[in-house]
C-alpha cells in the first residue's frame, strides 16, 4: 500500500459514519448476544483458543454479524479476507483461495474468508467454495439476514456451525448509545451533548433493536443541532423524532421474521384473539407483505380451524381474496381485517381437517379396501352383469332422504374419520348425524 492509499484510508476512517467508528474491536467491547458469545460459551472459547471452524451468523440487521467477524479476525492469528456476495463471483473466490494456499504454504497460517450476505451466492458460487471449506484451506465466516437452512447449500451448512444472533435488547441499545456519547476518540464525546431521558428512551424504542439505526439517528441529531450559549448540544425528543422518522420494522419477506409473524397471525386467529390477529395483520400490511399471501392464509385457517363450526367463514375468507383482486391495496387491508377478525371470533372445529388427515394416513399405510359392488358404476355396458350397483338404495326414496347402508369398503366399514364437535353449527351437524342413525 502506497502513501496515497494509506492517507485515503485514514481519511475514510475519520469521515466514516458513527456506527462504523464505534464498531467494537474486541470481545469485551461487544454488546449483546450473550447466548453465543458470553464468557464460557462455545464460540467465545473457540475464538480465544484460536480453534475456530467455519461458522455462519444469521440474524436481523444491526445485531453484530459483521462486527463479530472482524473481532474474530482481530483476536485470532489467522489472515482475514472479505467478500460481499452481492459484488463477488467465482473468480473472486478463486483469488482468495490462492492467497489462502500461499499463506498456508509460506507462513503456516490459515485464512478466514468472511462473506457478507452469503445467501446471495448462487449454487455454483457456493459449490466453488465448498471443497476449500471442506479441506480447511479457508475458514468460512458467513453472515446473512436469511435463515441459512433455507438459503445456503446444505453441504456448506453441514460443514459449519450455525449461530443465530437475536435482536438487541433495549438495554443493549442504551449501552451502545451512551458509549457513543461518552467516547471522545471515535464517538461524540467532543460535542458536549446533553440528551434528555425522554429522547434517549424514544431512540432506544424506535431503533427496534438495531444498533446501526440508533447510532445513525444519534449522529444526525448531533451534527444538525447547534450548541447553546454554554456550548452544549441539547438533544430533545423532538430532534430524535425528526431524525428517526418512524419505527424501523424488522420484516424480511423470505426470512425468519416473515415465517414467525405469519405463524403468530394464524395462531391468533385459531386462538380466537381478534386483537392479536389485527396486530400481526397490521405488521404484515405495514411491511408490504403480499396481500394475496395473507388472504390465502386466512382461507386455510377458515377451513382448517373453523371448518363446519361456521361454514360461512370460508365464504368470507374467499370473498376477501377476491376483494383484494378487485380493489388492491391499501384499501385491501379492510376486507383482510374483516375476514381475519371473523375467523378469529368464529367457533372453532378442526374435525374435517383431522378427518381427512386420518383418511390419508390410512391410504398411506395401505389400509384400503375395494369399492363395494352396490356402490360401483352400473352405467356402462356389461357392468350390471357383473353385479355393479346391485342392491344400492337411493336415499331420496326414503324418509329424511336417508337410508342406512354401507359406503366404506367391507374391511373398513366401522372406520370413523369425521367426529363433529359441539361447537357452533357443527353441533347441528352432529345432532343430525346422530338422529339419522336412529331411523
């Protein structure tokens, strides 16, 4: 590196955003994630012992994935190379592998390859990396906001330890903010900032567990607020509200948050809680989730969890889906809310759902039988000569349009799949079935 490059790097460090300048350099400085990096934990011990194997960190933005990778580089005796999956390809992987082989051959030192957004590597790129991870030429550290079990090559997964980073707690965010306010060298200590408790609390809440969001808003507030006559930069709640604008919502459409939120939405409808149902629905709508996806989930819940306890639930759910196609968003949130609340408040029964599952299980287990002769089709030539349809009794010729006859195969005639509950309309169905048995 020449003097011009060195000077340019120094200038970039000086002008770097606060979130980058305040990035922890050691394990002791790292905030949060005690479940994986606390003293005595496996990852903590592996880093200090310089015995790290390939790892993949995944979790929401601003939780320390890249920071942790750089701390590992600073702590271990390995060389460190970094790629971003968005801008890198197979050629870049091969270049790093060559460097890693040279390091191993000339200096007997291994090389850490940190790949940010590793989920963006396609299959061929991941396959190109695999043999060098497997033979130890490089120690892989991958970072991703997506669940690696869905997005990363299974072969890479099997050769790596997976660590999930959680959203930072409010206490963690407060530590990060206060540290930045006091630090004279890399932080905002030289600005002589006085931050109101109300402003601090709002910043902590609105950052939603993302340290980067908190520090970016804090820096913007400090740099755009004039000092008073005493030289104090006074940061109020109004300033912070202007800087952070609105709450940053954690919601990756193909990530854990997506699946967890949808799961909470469905379970709230199933659990007859309309308030929770509307909350999770609002989160998905606010985050820009596909309204048709939401409507399909409501339809499934209407049939699976409400079923015949309220047959109208399925009609309302399907109509909500159709309404989305007609009016679109944002107005589409209204029929979505109507349908979701209806499902949540409706009586529940999964008897039909359980029944079809039991029947399918019997089919899978080869618990099957032949169609009884009296139920077979007798409309084609020669069928009656084979006894097809012989003995079949037409229900409409009998009282209540019902006649007791066998409809299941001979070896299964005592099987029961549908067991109606006493909930809602299904109680009427149950009573009718019981009365028919007495005819």
